[in-house]
């Protein structure tokens, strides 16, 4: 199990040489010097937790370890959008590199910090979010990894778990730019595959029960989720209601599926965190300007099936394959 004792503000003293802000802004950090990295995680749920843990482990594998040559300033925002600016100002002031986990955090940090490198992850569309000019050439102080799912492949799974499906329910948070962008693309893929889409949105976890009841009443044949932080944080409720209604739930992330969803074809957030850490370390060693570092997609994708949920729905988990 991962160590979740870091859920609060962590400020550890780092040994070794400290770095001037000027040197860091020019990305002239030497590999044998200490790093001061500020991290803000938007909310606590399995995907984002693993994204953070992968980042920390990735830095450790590269030789940067807390208490030795790494100082981590970690804050979990607990979904508190109202205080994201003050959190960003505090963490940004006391760090030389920044790691933003999820789109609202990335936007808040980018609004207050224009020089220090900001690494992002668990962000789906940084261009639409106003964080970068393009994935290939950010042309800002923001780079990192994105969690955009392979939507076409995910939608294709519906025909395997619900072969007679005609109407698919799509649920997401209308207040998350990340989710709105991906849901728009998901709707296009669903319609292109011949499905009628019943779209429902939430603004908080308090809306989920009512929205799920509405989708069931609308007689949807399956459910599709995108990588949405609000849905992910209440995935047990979403999954249990889907199972009760005998609705296969497809899409989203690996961790959403493991937490009461049925199936997805997607990324591992732990590995995505490690991939982001490697990018940061590469910049430390190379001295590249952040604006010239392309944003990366997940290097590894996996088919994930929740066998317990499949059996509860009367589906043979071994019958589900990627095409």
C-alpha cells in the first residue's frame, strides 16, 4: 500500500546546497543540488493519490529523496476552489519547481506564477484550459503530462459488455474544464458509434445520487464516464447504483474501474506521476527552457476489468478484450 501519511502540508528540511531563484528560473539546477518542489493536489481520491505517489517515487528513483536532497511542500486542496489562489501563492513562494495535480490547480498556479516551471498531471486538455499554446510547444512556463483517455477504444468496449445498448448515459462535472472538454469529445465518439447519448451533469458529489436516478429513469442501457475528479471521488456510490440498476459502467480511469466500475482501457496514474517526475529531472539535468518542453501523453495504456463487478452484472470478465 502507498503511504498516505503525507495528506497535509509537508515541509521537510533538505540537506545540501540551496538554489537561488534566479538560477532556478533559468533552469540551471545541478543534479547534485537539492530541489524544492511545491505540490498541490486538487482533491483526495485514488487516481490523484497515485499520481502524487508516482511522482514522489519517480524523483526518488532519480536520486532525489525527502530528508536528503529534496524538500516537498505538499498541500491537498480538498476541492476548495475558493482558496486555490491563496494556496498557490503560498506554495509557489516557497518552492522552485511546482507540480499541479488536476486542472483547477494548474490554472490557479499558472495565474500567479509566470516564471518557475510548473509541471502538470491529471489534466486532460491544457490548451483549452489556457495553460499552454500547444502540446508540442507550450510556449509558457507549464509542461508535464496529460491524462486524456483513448476515447474511441473505450467507447468500443460498450458493444462487448452491452451488445444490445442503444442509449448510453454520460455523467460528469460541468464545473471542471477538464471534464467538460473530455465529455464533449466522448459524446462525439458515442454518437459516431451509433449510440443515443443521455447527458447528465453534477456540480458536486451531493448531486450524484439524483443524477444517477435520472439516468436510470431515462432507461439508459450503459453508463460512460470520463476522467472526472468529482465522479472519481464518489465512485463507490456511482458504481453501487450502476450495479443495482444492472448498468455496465465503461470509461474513466483505471482507479475508477477498480473502485466499482466495470471496464476501461486507459492509463495508470501512478506511472503517469513517475513519467512527470522523469520530465522534471530531465529538465534539471539539461537546463531546457520549460516553454520548449513538449507535453507528454501516457506512455502505457492497459485494459482493466473489475471481475467482481462483471460477475455481479452476469458478464464473463474473460470475454472482454481490446480490439
